[in-house]
C-alpha cells in the first residue's frame, strides 16, 4: 500500500526510533528523511551555507549515508527545510505515503504533540507515531480498533495489508461500555446490556467479514471498556495499533476524536492513525 515513507527527523532518540521502525517495516518503499527546523528562513545565501540549516543538512546526510551502508539497495533521500513541522510533513501526506514521527521529545506536557497535529489533518495519508522503546519486547500482532464506521474500515484495510506484508497476526478489537445513564436497578437492565452486547458483536462480525474480503484471516476480540484504554493496554504487546481518524473539516480537523487522540498520548507501542478514506 505504501510506496513512500516519510520520517520526521530532528536528531533526537525519538526520531531515531521512528527511523528504526521505518526500516523494519517499510519493505521495498523508499524512505525520505525530512528535518524541519522551526521558524522562517530569513538568512542570506551566505548564512544558509554556514548556519543551522547547513549544519542540520550535513548531519542528516551523514545519517542517511550510514543507513545506506547498513541497508544496501534501500532508497534513502534527505530534505532539510525551515518551517512548521506539521505543515511541512503534512504536506507530504498522500494515499501511498506514510508519515512517521517519534513521540514528543519533551514528554507529554501538551496534548497537541506533533503526531497528534499531523494525524488530525483530514483527507489523505496515514501517520505513524513511534515510542522510543518500541523494540524493547517481542511484538507479533497487528491490532486494529474497529467501531463500524467508514474510518475503521479504512483502518482495517491498512492493518490487513501491514499484517500480510510483515507476516504477522491480525486482531480486530471492538471495545464498548454500558451507557452511564442506564440504571442497574431497572429490571430490564440485564436484558438491555445483553442486547447491546449482541449489537456490538454484530459490529465486530461485520468488521471480520470486511477484513476477510481483503484476504486476511483475522481474529476478533470484544472488550468491555473504553476504546482508548483498551487499545493502549493492547499496545504494550502489539507490533502496531491501527485506528481511524474521526476528524472533520475546519478547526475540528485538529480534534482526532477522543479515541485516536487519547491513544496517541497513552500508547506504549507504535500507532498508525488512518485518514485515508475512499
């Protein structure tokens, strides 16, 4: 599915983790290393040749040379620019392109990490956010969060392709909670919960059938609990968790939907947010 991988680079261990994950997952896709230096380029031609942009460009080219030496035959390109990272990297999103960034290098003091801002761009392409210790333990399952929406169908397509290409298992997970407005004192409560659980199971069954239409052989899990906490817990063992973005146009495009956003802030493993809706 992805013929081009774009890795956001800034020389930190977090961006190094993103690059390692790209090299492990990219297959035959080309990899573009992009270092975006915040701020406008207002320097003269002389300063461009001697200033921070030039130094960053040299560092990036040296890292790319090392990657080529370690991975002969791999296509690696580099680009160093001034600007806003979410704009420069987001502008490279496309149907056949996956943009990969590390988690925030400054911890989680803000909810609007670079990964969240990128994943909130509505339209086309997918964004992966990689924690620095993603390869600290064995991981062999691609987990896809499903909820019956068109967005989760797009996530299933990406997850099924990723699982097939990497030879990993595919697990579809549908998490749900009983509405807080329901009163457990009602005689009808248990019957209502059973009915809702069956409806949720139907959602999962539909998702499994959709995945099989792409040649996948998925397993299914129906989990009681909030989707973001359930998927975050599974991310501790999953090779990657794939979810759809429920962002809409205008200002709301930056609001991924609570599940996607919360997962990006709490996941212990790699996460792909899919905005590529057919």
